[in-house]
C-alpha cells in the first residue's frame, strides 16, 4: 500500500468522502486519488515522492506554474503585515483597477472568496436589477454549487427545472431553465415565449465543465441580441476562461460584451478568490448603495489580493499569451497525432492555456456529443498516463490546463507517454 492509499483511508474517517471536492475522489476513473505534497513549475510530487507532469494546474489558477517565485514572494511580503483585517485595504482597489484593465466590461466589481460565490451573487444581483425570478443556464455548463444552479432540465425547455441534488427545494429549482449549448433556435424559442420573465442568462462562453467546447459562429452574438431585446442580463461565467483563453478572457476572443462577468481561479494566484462585476448601473444596485445584499467577511483578503496581483503582472508580460497558446496547440496537435498513429479516434481543441481532448470520431460541439464520447477508453487512458507520470483531469468532462512553465522538453515527455498509452489501449 502506497502513501496515497494510506492517506485516503485516513482521510475517509474524518472528511466526508475522503475529499473536500467530489472530483478529487477518482470515482469517475476508479482507483485511489493521488495525494500530493508539493509542486514546482509544471510538476506535482505525490506523498511517495513520485513526479508527475501536471495538466490540471489546480484547475486553472497555476497559469505561471506552481510555486512561481514572484507570487510566493508577494505572499511572503503580504503576510508580514497580517493575514486579514476585515476592513478596507488599498490593495483591493489596486487589484480591482488591474482586473478592469484586462476586462473593460467590468466597470465596477466586487471581490468574494470563490467562483461559486461570484456566480451566486451575480444571479441575485440580476434578479434584483430586473425584478424577475427566472434564470436560464445551459446543459453541461457548471457555475458552482449554489442551489439555483444545481438544476437540470425538465422534460422540455419550458418545463420547470428539476433539482439535481437533494437539498435543493423544488420551489427554487422551478425558476431555473436549461437550454442546450450551441443551439440558438432553442434559445430563441424560449425567449419568444417567456423573455419578459427572465432575469438573466448565465453561460460559460467557452465551456470547461463538460470539457472544452467552443461556441459556434454567431451563437454568442445571437444570445446577446436576445438578451438586449428582452431586457435580460447576460452573465458570462469566466471563472475558468478568464485570463486563461486570452488576456481578456473569452469575451476578448469573441468580441461579445456581457452585462456581468464572473471571475475566479487565476485572479487569486492559487488562493481562494472570486469576483463579479460589469455595468455600473447594475453594480450600483448592491448594498450599501443599493438594496441587493451581498457580503463576505474575508472578501478582498490582502494576502489573496497580493497573490492575484503578482500573477496578473506575469500575464501582462509581452508575448506571454502567444507563447502559451503555441505550447497548448503544440500539445493538442501532438496528442491527436499520437492517437491517430495507434488507430485511436481523438478530437481536440485549445485556446490560450486551456484545452479539451475527446475520444470521439467527429468534432464535439454539444453536451450530447460529449456524452457520446467513449468514457471507458478515457478511464483506461487516464490510468495509463498516470502510471507514466502524467496527471490529467480524473474525469472526461473536465478541460485541461497548461502553464508557461510547460516547455518543449515537458511536452515531448508527455507525448512520449501518450504514444505508449495509446499503444497499450489497442493491445
């Protein structure tokens, strides 16, 4: 029995499910989760000292690699002044101004402590601003675990939403409607029917929680037009894509300006940070100026702000995203080529430092396409790569991430492991 097995056994006695976030438990792929002790650059090291090339990056934040010296020093400097004050600090304003430089659509913003908190707050704000209750989300898009968002579709687009977790009241779930991603006709039909009842539409403009799917040409433009016509607040959940797919997130890539944006992950540099913001007239509805209440005791934590500022300064260096995008594309194309060489069908897509790989014959553009991918092959491949020192997301529904520290040697090492793993799949 290795150290990870021992540690998981111990954790299961005190922590519910043995983990603090479900995907970590490896239930989607089988086996025992790997427990890590430290990380550096593109590498993770488990409790037994084994090294892995990391393609999760703490689920996105580690865009400049693990234990980046500048980020660590910023945190060291910050903690010398104390860990938290529960009162305003200058660094919060500095961070807000920095975020606005990357995301001009966020005229005003507010920090919180997680992406879940950001999306939850943005939806409450949209409801308060419009005076409407109904919200629209999309199949396969995940926006955190708040009650309003743990809802699946009913039997049709216009039926009441159904709780997808015990503990979510049906009376609350009925206010959430689901639409298929990349289907503008379905969205148009819904808005034509009840558009005047919808408070907001929340979407991952590029998905990452049913793996990575790009919007079809004209799709986001169509949603923007529908929201404008019916007075609906358009919310981009860029907790994952923000700073990841491009310097200004998916909205910079697509040219679509949302009314509100939700951020997280990278803005904390590895610390727990979220943010939401957008049009000033909407944001001014928040207390203490307006009537919509939102608060957070540790929001704007000075240590987390310092880590985020240091990370954003790294991203602002000339050529950062050009290099990152090139590496990620090189990786994806290399993986597809390695799969094809062994007769394995694989599709792939990337933007910036984010990628999606699918065991599929045809390009994947919808939730239904994702569900049709070969999960059994993915499970085998995951463990074959893990045994060769490559740590991929332990679920076929998760996007992957590459950092600026993934150099050519690291990519070559990964592709060599992939070639061996694809060969093993076919034997």
